[in-house]
């Protein structure tokens, strides 16, 4: 993984997450001059942006997390099931909503009780309130 160059005295570049999908944005040489203005990881995320359903998924997840007993987990797939007749259509948007909550520090993503990196997690995941 390439890292952004650091100027003398400025320290490391701030890590960034995509506004749309919530994944970590990897620094690229072509973004060297405008790294500060980069907010999306790809053209598809830039085109998709945040839709009202994405906000609804985030709100649903946050509501369930706050209502659940401390240490309980919420499955993002449950949000997709609750908000759509065909849950498969919202499966990935629900995972993206979960990643955005993690990037804002409102939740932790876990697999089998272990905190995982939301940008690289594969398979079933759950959210819990940060400890």
C-alpha cells in the first residue's frame, strides 16, 4: 500500500474515508496536488453519493444500537430487511451505512465478537456501540 508523502514538519496525512461507501480512501500519486479535496474513493461512489435511503439505513442502525443492551450487536442486513421488500437490493447500501457509522466513531464493526476493519471485512458483520 502506497502512503502519501509527508512534508518536513507536517507529519502524516490524515486518513480519509469515502463519503459514499465508508471505505478507506487509498492515497494515489495522481491526487498528490489535491489530496485535501478528495472525498470519494471512486467514480461510482462520486456518482452515487448519499441518497435518502442511505440516511434512513444509518438512522435505523443507530436507533437499534442505542435501544439494545450494552454489548449487543445489530446486523446491517436487518436494516435492509426492515426498509425494503427485497432486502437483497439494500444489502450493500446497509453495509455502507454501517461503515460510515464506524468512520464517524458511532459504532464498531465486529465479526465473531472481534473488532474488524470495515474497509476490508468480508462475510457477515455486526455493529455494536464503541467500548
